[in-house]
């Protein structure tokens, strides 16, 4: 029987046994997967934010716990938040999930957060190599390096690009990001780009990413249209997990989570979701 490392370690933990000290004979343990979620969390206000139950959850300080519990069902290893709430709340969420976290300050009022079950060994906000222009990256963009259990360093770019239909600002932001990313792309390092990119897959912005070597995980293995906003009747795909380098060859699954408390029940006028966006989940196979 083949067991994933996650299943094997969970079973051992339930029995009070440490996998680190146990020799395994006669059992094939499959390489561990990596589970990644990109999620614009709408500042943890719930959506629609004016619904009485959403207001009550916020006023009673429940949102961090609600968000963490829903995310935990998907066993994420790495998460990106766009439109993060206060750092106090993101720390609370990270605590519930048992994750390290790095906050990426915003040029406006929309900070980002990178969370990981593994050590984040490096981080940099808007790593342009020069002062951020005032009109660019007014949401957030940050780079982190996550040390995976197998020793592989994984470079993660957490991003929330400029909104609105006019692509002018995004068409400045993306080339600046790609210039910063070029040394890592040229070196063939494993990289992820995760977040709310605020453009569809049929745009000039999207083509800039793919021409540079980024692989859209949903386009590679997903089914259907992959719509991520809004959480009641999704119409657009603007949230992504993209991959480059060796990890891009290990994509197993990619889909928006239009389910559970991530979605609004349109038949219930009291219903609210955790955000107006849906999380985008991607799963990668581990290295052999």
C-alpha cells in the first residue's frame, strides 16, 4: 500500500509515535506533496460585509479563527493573503495554523502576507533594487524564500496587482517584477507567484508572465473556467498560483475553492463568505 508522507505521519502522531525516530521496513512512503493557497481575504471583514451575521462575526472577534479553521481543512503548507487585515489578526491566523508569517507593507491600504509551515529564510518588500515608484505596487508585492523539508529553497512571490479594467499600471508593474525575477528564472530555481493579479488569462498582462516562463497551474491541470471572484456567482479568474523552474514540472492539482465557507449560499439572504474572492489551491508532487 502506498501512503503519502502526510498520511503516514498523521497516523503515527495519533499513535503517539515520532516519525523522525522510527525506521520503516516494508512500506513505501510516497514523496510529500506541497499544498499552496492564494487568497485575497478582504481584510477579514466577511462578504458581503454589511450582512448582520458577518458584522456579528467581526464584532465578536471570530474572523481569524473562522478563516484559519476553513483553510486548515485543506492542509496548506504555504498561503498568500492579499488585502490582509491588521498584523495582530494575521498573527492570530498564523498561530491557529501553526505557520510562520511575513508581512509585506502596502503602498496604500492593502498589505500582503506570506504564511508557511516551513521556515521563511529571507524576505523583501517590493524588491526592485530601487525605491518603489509611488504609482506602482500600491497593493503589495513581496519576495520570500521558504526552506522546504527536503532542503530545496523555494522562492515565493506574493503579489496583488493594480485593479481596474485599464491595464496601464499593471503593464508597468509586471515588467518591473520580471526584471527583478530574471536572475532566479535564468538560474532555473523553483519559484511560485501567488496572489490576486487582477487580470484574466486572455490579457496582455497574462502573456507577459507566460512568455517569461511562468506556468499557470490552473491552465496546466485545472478543469472548467476556474473563476475566482465573486464568492456568490463567480465571473472572473484573477487569482493565480503560477510556477517556474523544477517545481513547475510537478503540478498535480489546481482549482478555486468554490465550496464550504469560502462561498455565499445565494439562496440564503443571511449567508456570508469569508471573502469576496475564492481561494486558489494548487498541489505539487514532492521531489523523488
